[in-house]
């Protein structure tokens, strides 16, 4: 085998550098085995792995590269790679890769140090680090808290992903950031359906609690709701208990509440972006169809499954028509929608906050606990607690600069 040489080039970036250097390689008909380039604040780092010619041509090739680098005011270094190391590197190309995403209002060196320490302890090597969020001006307003996202690409043998996930969850709690780890497979890049819980996920309230406030029984119903979301009471039973307390409430109250529903930060941006890329959007809610259908029209949702209220003489009867949409029903509906769309559940994103969302979060390819109760955060695959719903775009690998150009079209 011909000699393999790693060429590292650093210096101030500007147009034409890569063309000039690869042009020298082209003059000698050099095979390029690998190439990687990154630019950080106009500082270039270019790596080229080449199959060098025989010794007679080596000197001329490296002399011409050194001369070109000098003319371009670049630093260049040559490192021979032995055959064994090269073949081991080739053999690793089928190895599993993982993506770790850091999310927060601000990502600092302390955050990165803690996360990368865990990565190293688990035997992974960091192959790439990139910023997904946009650049921030030093003169930004204090009101513009924004969002920060950094993505790490890892290579290495899988050892203890659940254990690493638990460590990341502890870091998230200690440092007020979110850390997600996903396998970087084809499914990650081919999601097609997103299923949302409604109450305290798409909207920043529990509708049944709002109804109860109007009825004058807010504290009673809220206490049952909280217990159910924490998993202390079976959802279906808690739902029946709360509905009985709402018996006699006027139907006219619903329209007023629907029109004032507080939409969660980032929900509209997330849904409009995903729909642009062909995603289908569903609401799978233990709440009520009346309010879910309102959001369907407002946000552009494709499917709605929720509980249908029962009225008699313009008042709630305290009962629900049909089968209650509980946690198991949500999981069943997610599977049915995936089959209907002709996709795998691995291609589904599920987002929720309560214990009754865990069944659907567990079977979705990307299950996300959003501003969830502690029990749900611990059991879900991923958790977002620091940013709005549109932070999910970062988990899909989307970058702010790409989304900004999308919005300008």
C-alpha cells in the first residue's frame, strides 16, 4: 500500500484556499481518502488524508504544498499514518454513532466540560462539535434571552447509554440545561409524524382546571389533576372524578376559554416548520375535542383525538361520550396513525408532560418529556425543561441559520 499522510492546515479563512491546495494534489493525481474542514470565527482548520505517491514524487508534492501554504499565509503539517492504524480507522466506519445535544438559554464552558467529561468516561470519542443556534451579538438586549444549542457527534462502542442518560439528567437538574443523547441512524433523519399532548404541552394550562375555576371548584379539580400527572392516581379514574365535579357547567363558558388558551412558547414555529418539511401533526389528548379542534384550526394540526364532552340542555352532564383517551389509548392511537401514514413508530416524535403520556413517549422513535413532572422526566427518553417547543428542531439537527433562510423565502 502507498504511504498514507494526514495533512493539517490552519490559518485565516478566505475564499479560494481549499481550491488552491487541492489543486496541488490534483496536479500529482493524488487520491483523497478523507477530508474535513471547519471554520470558527474566520479561523480555518482543514484536514486531508491522502494516499501519497512513491518516494520519488513525495518530495516535489510536499515542497509544492509547503510553498502554496506559505504564499497563502497558512500553517501546514504532514503526519505519516501507518497501515495498521489506517485499516483500523477504515474498520470503524460502520460503528454506531450517537448525537448529544445541549440545550439552554445559554451554554457555557462549565456545561460543555461536565457533558464531555461524561462522554469520555463512557468511552466515546467526540468526532465533531457544532453550534446549532444562531450567533449572538455582544450588544443584545437583556430581554433577548434567546436559545443556545450545541451538538456533539460521538463515535465508539456503546457501553451504557441508560447510565449516560441518567448522568446527563443529573447534569440538567444541577446546571439548568437539557442534554439529550440519540443514536445517529437513518430514522433520526426521517421522522414524519409528531404527536402532541395538549394540556401543559401545546398550551400552558390544563383546560379542565380552567373549567373548574369558572365553576368555583378550582382547588378540588387542580389537586386531582396534579396527582394524576404525577402518576399517583390512574388517569381514567381521576378523569371521571373531575368530570363529576363539573356537572351543570354552562356550555357557553367553553368558547371564552378556547379563545384565551395560552399557546406554549415555540409551538407555532415548530409546527409550521415541520409542516413545511412534510410532517403530519396530531394532538393525542386526555383533554377535550372542543379545545383540541380549536388548536387544530389555529396551528394547522392534521389529526385530533381527545375526549368528547356530553351536554344536556346546554350544560355538562359530568360524563364523557365514548372511550376515555388515557395513556394506553394514546399509545394505541400513535401506532394507528403511524400505520395509516405508512411509517414506522421509529419515525414518530411524541411530546407530553404527564404520566399518562409515558406509554406513547416510550414507543415513539423520539419521545420527549416537555417541562414535565420529575417522574416523567426520569422515565422518558429525552427531556426539554429550559426552552420552548421549537427546541425540538435542534434535536432533529436543524440549525437557526437554515431556518432563517427558510423564513426569508
